[in-house]
C-alpha cells in the first residue's frame, strides 16, 4: 500500500490537473463540447497505459472505456465517472476558476471533474511506483449522467456485471462521508382533460381541467411519507389558454424519490391508477422509475466496512451517509455487485454558482482510491 504522504505531496499536481479538466466545459446537451473533453481525457488515459475504447454516440457525447490488466476476468474493479456537467458553455466567463479559503470554485469542479482528477492521479501514482493492482481495472466515463444516463445505462450494467466491485467517483457528502444509500428517482407526467367552454356565457357546461388537476396535485403531494423516506413533488404545472375560457387540458410533472424497491412499486401503482374526482374529466399518468433505489442493505454494509478497514490503515476515519439524489451507482444496486459511491472530492454547491471542492480532499481521496484498488 502506498503511503498517504506520497499523495499529499502531489497536492499541487492534482490541483493543476483539476484546473485543466475544469477548463474544458462539457455540458450534457452539447455533444461537441463533451467530445472535446473526451479528447483530452483519452490522451491522458493513454499516457498511463490504458487501452481506450471510444464509443461513438450520435446525440450526446462519446463514451470512453479504459482497461488495464487481463481482459475477460470476472474479479476486476470498475471505476465510474461522468464527463458531462449541468453548466452551459460560457459559465467559465461568469464564474471563473478561483481558489479561495482552501477550495477551488468553478463550474463542474465538484460534480465531477474532481472525481476524474482523483482517478487519473491514483492510477498515475500506482504506475510510477510499480504498485499496480493484481485485479484488472476498467474505467468508464459516460456523457449523459446529468440528464438521466439513458444512453449509458446499458453499458454501465454490462460492465458492472463483469466486475467484483464498482467504485463511483461522484462527490462525497459535504463532511467527506461515502454514500452508502441513495434514493431511487421516478419521473411522471399527469394530464387532466375536461371540456372547454366560454367562462361567462357557458360556464356550466365546461369541465375545468385545472380544477381537476388541483385535486390530483393534493392527492399526489399527500403520498409523501417522510418516515419511509418517500417524497413526491409536483414541480411543473401548465394549463389553460385564456382567463375567459374554461380550460380543457392541464399538465403536471411529478418527481418521485423512494428508499427501497418495494416502496417504489407501491407508490408507482398508486400514481398509475389515479382516478378523476370530477364528472366528465379524464386523468392520464405516464412515467416510470428511471433510477432504482440504492439501499443500505447487508451487502452495502459489508462493502463499506471493508473500505473502512482499508481507510483506517491509511489513517483515514471513513464515515457513511446517504442522499435523496441519484447517480449511476443506483443502477448497480439491483445487480448484487458490491458498490461504493461518493469517492470523489469533498465540497458543496454542486450545480450552482457556489460549486466548489476542498483542495486538501483531492490527494486524500486519490490515496484512498489507490488503496482500495490494491488492497481489496
């Protein structure tokens, strides 16, 4: 096992690397921009002897898969990162990279350019010190995580099924805790349809779709159960055409978060079978769970405890926590493959103008990742 001091001495190098990565903007909806970042990353992976496969994507950015060690073995470790960010092109002009109070501020630095810098640094040090892991290593870099991973999910699950362990380089919790549970996420659309009429001369024959939507919104919000960790949020509502027209149609978008698969099934069944309250009105609900829950089950507890032991040998006191937000690690949970999430940098403010990562956490996390790869 490499000593932590070897990574702490490289703090300036990993910070410079992060600045270089964050300096190439890569919003999810700009294929050309994500591909430019992939060009930079591909060159760096080749420099540390990675066998890189670039998977072309017609709409979103290309995906990268880098491999080290014997291909085809089933005892390998899969590392997961995403190249895309939520920040549009030009964000660096409005919020340039700035060092302040021991942190680096800027678009995408925490989520998740820091995770990529940590991964590259850990693998580079293992190469330099001739301390490469016995297990094969695969690193996956996706291009659409921030918009649901629709194009990447199949590849994520395929590579995870071939692995003995999956390590996700998403940011840690603000206090540095690893993420041993995440809620599942569902997206649903609700449409109510009534009958249009003149709001003055013919009000009685109309069927107000917005009124029906109001009933449904209250029913949906009341499905929230904080004790179970279940939340539903009607976040977008649209309907009607003019104030003097009884509205014939209304639309709503619903966000669902659940802690475990059984609860997801129960709530989704209730959503999909909602009935109208008013006569002469119809209700239609569509949608599904787009990321399954990642519960803290027995396998997760065992996996964290093993990581905690490895961290302790490095002098790190690892802690654990969870979040209502989802990541690509959610896709691993139903596969029965051990997974650890939140191995990236420590910071906060992701997706906002306050986004930052604590600089001292970068070499610390690189040392932890190197230890997990060699000691697992």
